[in-house]
């Protein structure tokens, strides 16, 4: 066995038999459980993963635990005089340092594992639904983050222990170096930085743990921790070696030691800086949030966007949404960097801290709780209170990145259609807001008037007409379609010969059928999960769209007629029990045809209500994504999204009483039992000795 | 041959050792005596590489041992003034730990520990936790640690201090045994006890070796008397 291994084993044995270790472990378990309970409470219903919440609860306590576990390892040797026996043995100081470091680190890791086991066990008993979809594998990135951070804290604690004969002084110094100084610098930066330049998000140490727990890793961060830990170990080794350097004869050696430490510090800082420069990020596939951070739509938007985009988060740092949002924005910036897209600069403006910057944003039209996307002189503002999600963010990027024109999405009216301006459960204001976020303006169009369809009309939406179109209206719509128009038809009734004629002319025939025995949520609806490989529906694989008594579609006689650019093709988008409930027809361009011809596109969905406000609020399904994919395909953007809403929501299922039980169990009962058992073991061992 | 050449040591302006030189042959045990503050402990710390001399060298096998400290420490046994051991370990476990730490191969550790415990007469305490041992027994355990790997040079700092008569007698026997394979340098104030096994006394005063008094084959009482007079003379 090497001296390092022997020293490590002795350190573990020594630390294990200390009452202070038992107390430190118990206090750590209790405090971490309290933080975890509070964070779990705050994260209820949010999209922060359980593993990230757990990691964030443990991370801030590790420097203190490491300081208390590591305070005795050298100080005790010095105080008792055992240091002379150690230093007179044929062992290098660095071997001792490494061995002691590994011993302290192993002990701290044991505390982390113990807390993981106890908290997961408590969740399994008291809040099993919180663990739904969470396997222990998802905690691995978080455990890695904690191991990485604790390595640095243990190395610093060891250096402090080597520097001081008194354990308390060593512990206080370690806590000052790992907690007080970094956080003090952080708060000083927050307090004193120029108001307009203030752009810091979370405390980096907390942000690192949170990001890694979510599977977002950065080589720069990992290397920085490793470099600083090695430097702290070097420092500990030199402090130990300096114990031989008493007396005047060692003056030059003391100077050379100090010089070596200074050079090592400069080298460590340079390497950390270099690691930051050569930084690249990667996502672990088993991260706390299912690994996949961004949808294909967002990725394609990011990949196609160039230049610089400034994103300013205008909300309070105390807001519960701040942490997941800052993580999301950091991940977004890194994703864009990885995809070779625009350089995204993220800054944060706290309305309470950064009054100057807040005033500038308010003047620019932003209110509190918004994200402001800026590119050059273009600006898009997204309200966080209006159901902010990834799609809203990528749409905002699209808006600031696209040329400054806002095409219209025209909604027909006058036939009992669902109104995009109605905010109630029966309106479609939510979907209209998302369309607006995608850079379109929503407009009403009156087909009965003499006004032509606007030139910049991206598509026409016919949202569940209860009354039939007149011949003139149908003719006007048909003429629009013949010029390469786009139509999204949400069917409400079959008693409309005018509409049926338009559909039939463009390749779609509708009929009614029942779906007995199909999966349902309320009895009258059907759950659609069979999607075709068409660009509109392919991203929805593994998602569910809920339709209310949908009509089914089949190709009409017009399909396949004609040739070249006049040929109409029919493709199903979604099916239930083999019946097509959403279909697309296209009269388009073939190879060798004139590319200047804009293909006509029509999408028909067998239910008009599936994208109404009430339906979108009721079910965590892919209805919104399906609708917006239809709009994107018809408008020609072809940037499709995958349904993700609700997939990552954290639901503990604990009521107030259960929460109290959880807090008591994890922060009092388990640490208390551990304290009594461990104390008895140590006391028994000592008494036997 | 173990040779100390012109060792000097000082703390800031205060000289502790001034050009201390002496030679110890293999199998020889020398006693370094002197008043408190004479520099005995500092001298042994310098020889054990726990302090850095201002000047001078330690020659072993015709090489400066201090310039190659790791190799030198492999041949060194050092016992400090106060035996500081790991109280939570048993005697056997402690000695095994120390033997492994000093680089002894695993297969030889058990034999080394057996030899050391037999030499220091602590075999019956092998499984006793160190915290239960008396001060004298702890010193013997510390001595067993120092002689564990049969060092060529054994440095014992104030070894006899705090031991009762019986323990001192036992210690004398142990050192006589150890001196068979090592050069032993012992500091202390128990001149009469040391005279039983010491071949020479070096009287250290004010950081300088003021007298060298041979003890091998001489009348012990006379030696004790001469050493005491030398210490007093040096003081005056």
C-alpha cells in the first residue's frame, strides 16, 4: 500500500471516531433537509427537476461541512505533536496531503450519499408522485457536481488545517475562504457595479451546481474546479513542508516556498482563465431534465440566426422563476454557441437593485416580469406571466432575427367562428398570442366584403364555422387558394355545403364517425397519439392531442387529378383507430416545375375546439404545439415544435400536513436517529478502547 | 559512520547551536546532556530533518544526508520528547500502520511489529488500545515505532523523562539491545541511568559541545560525577 492510501485510511478512521464529525453530519443532514423541503415547496408545479432541487439544497452547505470535517486533520496532528512522528517518516508531504484530502473527501461524499438515500426514502414514503419519472440515475449529474465542488472545499479545508494549529481557526478560515469571501465579492459586485452594466445572474457557485444537476456541463467550469482544488492541495502541501522551516537557516527556503506559492497561484488563475476561454458545453443524456433541453424548432431557429442577440431578464432575483429561467437562458446561449448560431448575451435586471437599467427597460416598453430580446434596433418583449416557455423564447428570437415585416394571419368571421379576440374558455386568445409571438399580426377578414385578401396574408384560419359560407365567400376563398393561398380549417359541422365544396375541391372529404373503445379523458373526446411522419406532426411523436368528437377525413376525387403543379396530394397528419382526423393537402411544385409557383396548402382538423383557451388550460397535451405547427407549415416557416408542456412539471402531491410530516421526518427524525446511533457507536468504541 | 559537522541553528538573532560536530560509530550509544535550553532537543530535531540548520551537514555513508532527506529518513528512527500516538488504535494496529507508512512491504510488517514489540517488551499489550496505556508504556510503544524498521541511526529525545525506576531499567535494556544494530543518540537529564549504556557523554552548553566524557569501561559513578561537574562548569 502506498503512503497516500495508508494516510487516507487513517484519516477516515480518525475523522470517523470524532464527536465533532457526528455532530457535523447530523447538522448537515438536518440543514440540507430543511433547504430541500423549502425548495421542493417553491418548485411545486414548476419545471425544475427534482434532482436539481436536491442538488441545489446540498450545494451551499458543502463548504461548511468540509470545513468542519477537515479542520482537525492537520491541526490535530500539530496540536498533539504527532506531526513530528509523521514528518520524520520517509514520506513526502504531498503524499500525506493527498491521503488526507482523499480521506476528508470520502467522508464528505459519504454524507452526501447518506442525505440522498434518506431524502429519497422519505420522498418514496411521503411523496411518491414527486419521484415519478425520477430514477437514481438522474441524480448522477448532481452528485458529480457536488463531488466536484466538495473536492475544492475539502482541499481548501485541508490547506487551512495545515496552516493553523487550532481547529477552530482552521474551520473559520476555510469557511471564510469558501463561503464568506466568494459571496461577499458577489454581493459587493451586486451593490457597487454600475447600474447600467449590471448583468450578473445567480451566484456562480450555485448556478454551476444547478446547471450540472440538469445535465448541462461545461468543460471550463469542471476544469476550473479541478485546477483550484489542485492549487489548494499544493498550498496544503507547502504549508506542511513549511513546518520544517523554522529558524534563520531556512529563510531562503521560506522565500522560495512563498515564491512557489505565488507562482502557483498565478498559474492556477491563468489556467482557470484559459479554461474559461476554451470552454465548451455538453449535455448529459441522463440529466435531471431528461437531457433534451431544446426542441428541434428552437435548435433550427438558433442555428439559422446570426449576429448578436441580447436577452435581458427583467425580474426580481427573489422570484421563484429566477433560477430555472437563468438556467434556461444560460443553456440557450450555450446551445446557440454549439450550433454556430447567434451569440446570445444574457443579462439580468432586478427592478429593486438596478433602478437605472430598470428605468431604461420601462421606457423601452417592458414591464416587470418580462424578457426583452434585442438585436440591433429590433426588440421583442415576452411577458413571463403569460405562460412563458421555450417556444415563446424561440419565437421571440425569430422575431428579432427575421426581416422587419409582420405578415398577417387572417381569421374569418361572420359564420359563428371561434373568436381569436375572446379571452374566455371558448375563445382562442391564447393561441392568437402565441401566433403574435411568432411574429404575425392577427387580423379579422371579412370574405363577404369587397376588400381583397391582404397581400401579406400568410394564411387564413377558418375556426369552426357554424354557418355556411355564401357562394361569393367560397369563391373569394377559392380564388385566394388558387394563387397559392394557405388555409387552416377547423371543422365544426358538416351542415355547410359551401365549406364542404371548398374542401372537396382541394382534395379533402369529411365524414362523421364514432370511436367506441378509444382512449378518452372525459368520455366525449379521443386521445390522438398516432401521428404521421409529415413535418407538421412528426415532432409530436410520443405526445398526445385531445380532440372532441372529431370528424374524419379522406381524399376526395380531386386528389391525384391533373399533373405537374396542378396535382393535389393528400396526406394524413393524425389518426385514431386508422381514421384520419387531421389531414393536409397540397397543390405544389414538383421537380422540374416552375419554382416561382407558391404551393397551395390546406390543413383540415376534425375538431374546432381543440385549441380553445379552456381546452389548452385543461390538459397538458400537445394541442397548442399541433396548432402552431400547422400555422408554421402553412405560413412557410417550417420550424416545428415538439410538445413539452407539462412533461417536466414537478408534482409532489403533498398537502400541508404531508409537507409538515416531510419536514419533520427529514430534518428532525432522520438526523436525530443518525445522531443517536452514531454517537452511541463512537462512545461505545471509545469506552471499549 | 554517522558524522555531524559544524551544525549551527538560530531563531532570528538567538543562536541555539554553534558549530556542533561529533561522530557516532555503528553500535555506539552516546548521551547528549546539558541544562534546559542548552539546545539538545533542537539538535535532535535538526538531525531528524524537522528543522533546517543554518549551516553544517550530516554525513552518512560519505554523503550529505540532509541533501537527500527521504533516503536519510528511511534509515532514521526518531522519538520525540512527548510520545504522541493515535489513542484510538491498538498498539499492534498503530505499529502496523507506522510500518506500512514507512514503506515496509506488507508481508514483512507482521514480523517487524513482532520484533519491535518483543524488543520493547510490550507483546502483552499488543491488542490494548493506546489510550489505556500508562505514560511509560506509551513511551515504549513510541520507541517500538522508532526501532520498527531497524534504523541505522536512532534519535531519542529525553527518553527517560517521566519514567519510574522499573521503566528506566527496562529502557536501559532496550537501548542496549538497539545499540547492537544502530548508532544511538539520546538526550536527557538522567545521567546515572544513561551511564549504564552510554559509551560517551557530550555536554552541550549554550549551543556548543563543551565536554566529551568517555563512559565505556569507566567507573559509572566517576563518569556521572564528571558529567555533572562538566555541566556545572559549563554553566559557571
